């Protein structure tokens, strides 16, 4: 079964829609992930976010994608999932690669700028519509690719008469190198940072309220050698300790207080009936 699956993969020699979608998702996450790194670096070095934040992201993303397209014949996300371009014609090859690099970074940059624009602007509204139209056309191309009506799931590659195929991991041009492995590890780190900042699970942990001893009134007169109930100031009857604070109260006093206020009357720490410990005198 494993052998037949491998043979089928080789004979087809074209990526599945799942590999394509994963590569596209990888490429889309690069801009916001790099953005988080730049934001952190700006706050660390200058104490604030840099003025040309999105432009720096665009430049770094352009360097990365251009390097992958010109040297490895695929975008960074496609390289990660073993996809490469197949050119029907070698004419104007460098121009085609440059256009592919531009198409891989400009939509993400335009979308990020459109989301962070300030005030109404006709230009950015138009750009937002263009970005949405590009997403729609991209989805249509993927649907046509699934039906095998086209050899490319991208509008840009289809216009440039470029198809995609599975790369040969044993070929000299695609052999694993330390540089590519480092890029892949770096990309994983960037995507992890993006998930970390956007995850709903990452929330500030609520801390216990600080003791408010200065507002305790008569309770502030209680010393460390406590012998009286902090509430009624009498010798405790049915002595009961509160585990969250260690103070000893009358059972009746502390039980009624917790029902009404839900915290220790001395330290103000949250407490309930389950925190009461009965003390038996001998």
C-alpha cells in the first residue's frame, strides 16, 4: 500500500490542494509574524514602534521570497511543502520570477496597511476591494485546480503560463542545506510567535488582591499573639481557623462574615466555607 501510494505520487507529480493551501497559509503568516518581531525589536531598542513598521516588514519579506524564488524556484511556503514552479517557456525568466515575488508579498502588505489606515480614505477603500477581489479570484483558481481545469491554483502563475509540481528532494538544486533548514526553523518560530500573540489562551493571569491592612479599622489592632476573635474581639467560642489567612475566629462570627462578604476580614483574601478548619481544644 505504501509503495503504491508512492508510485501514484510520482506519476501524478502535482501537489494536492491541501499542500497548496498549507503553503499559502504559511506565506500569509510571514508578514504578521515578521511584524511582531519588528514590533518587539522596536520597543526593545527605541521604546516605541518604528514609524515605517510595515515597510520594513515588506522589505524583509521581499528579500526572503525573492531569494527563494530565484534560487529555489518556489516561494518560501511552497519550498517548505515541497512545491516548485514549472515554466512552459524560458523566455523572460527573470522577469517572471520578479513578478511572482511581487505577487507573493504585495497583497499581504496591502491588506495590513488597509487594516491599520487612519481616517476615511478613498484610496484605501479601493485597495481593500482589490485585496478582497484577489482573494475571490484566488479561491476560484483553486477550485478550478481541484477540477483539473488548470495546472496552477494561482492567478499570477496562470497568467504567466507557469504550472506547479512536486519538487524532487533528491535533485541537486533542491537538496537540503543548512541554510534552508535554518530558514525553515526560523519560519516555524515566526509562526509560533504569531499564534502566541493571537491565541485566546494567552491571557493575563489574575492575581490575588494585595492585603489592605491600612483599611481594616479595628482589625488592625490585632497582634501576632492573637487570643481574641478578630470580629467580636472576644475569646473564640468553637474556635475555627481560616486556612487562607491563619487567623482564628468564632465559628459563628466567621461563618456569617464569609456568607456576607466572601473574604477574610483581616487580610481581605478571598475565602469561603470550605477554607474553615475547626479547632478542638483539649
